[in-house]
C-alpha cells in the first residue's frame, strides 16, 4: 500500500496563515496614517476657527461712510456762527454818527471779522436816518492789526478823490471807521486810515490822516445806541 500524505489545508480553513508580503502590509498602514492626519487637521482647523471668532471683524470697505449713531445731529460745515455788531453812519440833517446793527460771521481771527465790519460800512446805511460816510465807489483794499492793537485800514483812492469834503464830513468819515472797529473789538485800541497803502496828510484837505485815532463816542447819538440794546460794557470802555 502506498502511504497517503495529508492534504495541506486551504487558506482560512484552519492552521496557520502564511505572513503577507511586506509590500501588502505597507499598503494597509498608509490609509490608516492618512486617516489620522485628516482627523488631526480637522481638529486644528476647528481650533483655529474658534480662536478667530473672538477677533473683531473688519468693516467692509465701501464708498459710504459708516454711521456710528443715527441719532447724532449732523453738522453742516458750510454753516458758520454769526454775531451782532454795530456799524456807525452819518445822520440825516445833523452832525454826528448814527448806529445800525449788522450780522457778521464769527471767523477765526479778529482781523477777518473787522474786515466784514468795514465791508458793511462800505455798503452804506439801511435806515432812512442814516447817511453814507464813504463815497459809494470806495473799496476796502486791506486791513492789518499789529501787536499793539492798532488797525491799519487801507481804502482805495476813491475815498479821497470822491469825498465831498468839509470838516464835519471828514470827521464823520474818520470816526465812523474808528468807532465801528473799536466798539466791536476790544482788541483794537486805535485806528489809522491808509489810502492805496500809503499815509496821507489829510483826507480831503482838513482832517489829519497821518496819526492814529482812538474811539470817541461823543459824536454818536446816545438814544439810538441805547435803542439797539448795545449801550453796555462796550460803550463804557
């Protein structure tokens, strides 16, 4: 009789399974490691997003301004504050000066405000009792204020060329300029009138223009000034 050899069991039917080749073991570890990297990456992204959530978001860049508080009033940069001033003119049928109230803009410097007062003087009176003290062709060329409080008011040549002349008329012209500035601006202590940027000996042959003049309210109608409600500390200085 021939000796029968036992048959070798098939894979998976029992017995020991031969070890797989090394290449096959590496192929099984690759997907596992990749999965671990994916999990770790997901955790890192989640933590990063959580940290970013605590940071303030930048507002979107647009062409419109961001309204912080809709209840806050909007300021019009073109609208400037105004103030009352008193401008002095001649009086109909009498010597002396007659006051009128005007409004000017409150600009940054006293010089700019003083120019506005002089421009009102050039425009002339609005009331029937008022008489212009400057020829209508007169123009204000410039106004300077030095550190001592002297204002130099430079008018065009028409002030002298077209002035009617006469002592009273010249005095009214000079003091209308002087009082209109010194009354409204404590910073202005005296005034000198220039014509075309130069000193003149006289205005129209009588009143000296080579000197500085201080305020003199004795020629102003006191009742008219009081009626404006401006007879307070300015008039008493």
